[in-house]
C-alpha cells in the first residue's frame, strides 16, 4: 500500500509492505511455461512480502542510485514501511495526458533513452511499466523494486525483460501506430549488447508462436499486445511486422494468456 504524505513541507511516499495476496500458483505456472519454452527473461522473480520485500526494495534503490539512475531516496524506514522521496509524476499519467502523437513519442523516446543509458552502466529494473516510471519535466525516473529478477536470471536476460516490459506497457498508446513504436524501440535498442537483443528476439519469437495457439483458443486469449510483434521486428531490423493482433500477454508480470492456457 502506498500513500502520499507531507514531510517537512514536501511530498513523500509512505510505502507499506503487507502480506500481499498469494500468487504462488499463477507465478509457478508462468515459471514452468517460461522455462519450458526457453523464455528465461519472462521467469517471475520470487514474490516477496513484508520485511523481505522492503529489504529487496531498499537494496535495489541503493544499487540503482549508485549506478546514477534517478530513483527515490529512502527518507525513513520502519519495520514494514519505507518513506521515499517523490520521484515525479508517473509516466502513465503523462502519457494519458499527452496532447498528440508527437507529445507521446517525445515521452516514450525519453523513457527509452533512460532505460538504454541505465543498461549501459550495468543497471536493470524488472518492471519498467509506465506506472512504475516517473517524469518530473526533466528527468525520467524509476520506482517499485520489490522483486529482483537477478534471483532467477542473468543480467542480459533481465535487461531483455526490461525492453519487453516497457514495450508491453506502452503498446496501448500505439495501437494505431505500431510502426512508430517499432522505430522508437529500434533506435533505443541499437545501443544494446548483442546478447540482450538476442534474448529479446528469442522471447518475442516464441510469444508469437504462443499467440498463434491462443488465436485458436478464443477472443480473450487472442488479446496479445502489439509489443510482441513490434519488439520482434525491432530486434532484427528485418521486415516491419504490423500486427493488428492484440495480445494481452501479461499484466503486472502475470501472463493472462498463460493463466488461460493452464486452466
Ligand atoms: N517515490 C515515488 N515518487 C512518485 N510516485 C510514487 C512514488 N512511490 C510510489 N508512487 C506512486 O504510487 C504508485 C504505487 O507505487 P509502487 O511503488 O509502484 O507500488 P506497488 O508495488 O503498489 O505497485 C506508483 O505507480 C506511483 O504513482
Ligand atoms: Mg507499481
């Protein structure tokens, strides 16, 4: 639970790390499928709760700050809560309010650059969705680090995961212009290592195959994101794949499609 508070005349965020709901079953299913299908970057990191989640978040915030990534400062710490400095308004809010395509592209390009720059220093995020990113009018920032992907994958896979997450997160703003998103992603990913591009390409290729199966399963399963197609072409410099296939392949790390596949 996160609450906006005032501290010494400034805005800050009180984040409590409660018990959380158990998602063990769906996360286990996703892990099984991600491993079976050779999609390492989609393996869910252990879902920590309470003090363990707090410790993970505090540790990750420290690591990222040391890598010069714009993340909140830890202003206070209790048994099951942290007080974090305000990192700016959520990128999701900015994107919702963007007046036109140009405004949207400008924000997405800044966000992609911030991800690429952080990766170049060896950083990784885990869930860089627009709601877990911030913008203060100047700098793109990142929040929400209760889970650490490096517990279940290597750095190249974790960085590939970031591109997949971000691509998925912004796909909804590019339903009418997937080629514009592809161009932006391609530009940003050109600075990535061969390994990260190969990992991203492999996952999106396999998701496309999964999408084909889902296609036969019905309407709900058919809602896979453009991100899959957009990223796949962004990582090959090959043909432009403009998919009208809408695939909702995960929300918050959970694969809807996969939940469907397993029952
Ligand atoms: N330090 C912060 N700066 C700005 N906004 C924040 C901050 N911490 C949390 N928020 C806001 O609260 C929301 C939820 O916080 P988050 O850390 O993502 O927790 P959750 O684990 O519940 O997703 C974010 O999407 C963002 O809008
Ligand atoms: Mg969040």
